[in-house]
C-alpha cells in the first residue's frame, strides 16, 4: 500500500472522528457518517470490479488463449466482493499461475493484485468502523483535536475530488 492510499485512509478517519465528536450537537451527522462509510465501501468495491474488467479487456485483446485465465480471475474478483478474508491467498496463487505467461501479462496481474490488496485493507478499515458501537467512538479517535469545521470541509472537498465523477468532469472541461 502506497503512502497516498494511507493518506486517504487517514483523511477518512479524521473526518469520521470529527463527525463522531459533533454528533451530540447535530444529530444529522450520524447519518452523514453512515453515508460516507457506505459510499467509501461502495467505491472500494467498484474500484476492484473496474480493475478486473480492465484485466478482462486486456486479456480478450490478447486472444482467446487467455480467456480461461480471465474466467478464473473474474471468479476470484466476485468471491472477493463477498468475502475478503482469504483474498490475499487467492491473489498470490493467481500471480504464481500467471507468472509463466510472460512479463507483460504478469505486470498487469500484479497491478490488479495490488488494487485488490489495497481494496482489502480499505474494506477492513471500513468494517472496523461499521462494527464500532457509538459508545466506543472515543476510543478510536486519533487526531480529532486537530480537525475543526474548516478542516472537515477541506477533507470532504479533497475526498470528493478523488471520486471518478469529479475527475471525469475535469477531463470534460479540459476538452
């Protein structure tokens, strides 16, 4: 996991801490917190599916020789959506199988594996947040003393700018 991904997860954590801290003064923040957690979980799932789809597109362009490999990878991706406990083992075994097929294909699989590994760690983080009871929020707080309203607004704007829709709109404006 790269430093940039750790940064996003830290920002998500800081925003959740801010929301948790202020739920007593504004009850609507409870719903905002649930919305953000659900949205981030959905984004993580979509990122994984997109990586598998791009892997499928590359495999189909290489010919039908790799069609059987793709179906295995797609099955692994679907399984990853439902259960994330054994994903790392599946990806590692998939990488081992694909390593004999050439360096270009192995690099693509490694990239897909990295994306899936990052998604796995994000899902673990979000599940730990979901499982936390409201009375336990105070034990999870890390940097909540340093996040105020303005910082929370900046965090929300930054995280929103990382979403695909915001990026596609920027691309549209540059055309």
